[in-house]
């Protein structure tokens, strides 16, 4: 004997589940978008590794 009627509680849970699923998909899309944006700008990105880098040190002026 199959169940033919769904209870009102199941309808509310389904609505909440859809809301949570959409929120998770939205969050994943934001994280993916930020990742893609950082990768595209990767040429100018340098990690902080506690080492002096020539690219960020000010040039030394020679005195005459």
C-alpha cells in the first residue's frame, strides 16, 4: 500500500531544504567567483613568507 498523501510537515521541510540548498549554492558561487578573481590577478600576487622581497623594498638612493 503506497503512501499517497504528503503531510503538511513534509511540505514545510521541503521548503526549508530548498532554502538551505539555494543558500549553499549561492555561497559556493561567491567563493568560486572570488577564487577566479584572485587567480586572474595572480601575476601581481605574492605570498607572505617572512622573507624580504626585492619587488616591495624601496629603492636605495645613492648619495653623490
